[in-house]
């Protein structure tokens, strides 16, 4: 069983930055996929960024050039550096990891960007 603990959310003004962390515990194995999702008010949950086991990265168009996903394998931790934040980035951010047929979600961390 894997537990995911997110941290780093908060309230920031437009143009500011936040760094989210997602620490995995419970099992030590390599994840096939590590994702950040977000769900804004009255919106569907969407994939924001992904880092694969090879280190390949994907970003949704709306965050390209502003967000950076990374991981520290030794610490079993994933990060999302968010710069130049916009009010439309306001959402609950969730980390998601997949290993084989097993998938796990974090509890979410609120990010609020004021204009």
C-alpha cells in the first residue's frame, strides 16, 4: 500500500510562485507514472503534468513554460514548481502515481491565486 502526502499549497498573488511536493511512503518501488492533476471550482479534474519512469515529461498547454515537474527518486518525492501563477490556476492539486496495475491518489492540496 502506498500513501501519498501533498504539501506546499496556499494563497498567492497572481504572478507569484508555489512549489508542491508529493511524498510517497509505504512501499519502495519505481513508479511507472507520476502525475499532477488539478480540479478547479465546478471543473473536471485535469492532468497538469506527468513524469514517466524514464524521466520523460508532459505538460498541459495551459501550464507550459510556467510549471516544472520533477522527482527525487531517493526521497520518493515528486515536485511541481509553479511560476507566474494565474487566477485560473486556482484548484485543488492532486498527485497520482501508478505502478503496474496499482494506482494511488493523494488527498489534494489547495492552491488559490488572487488577482
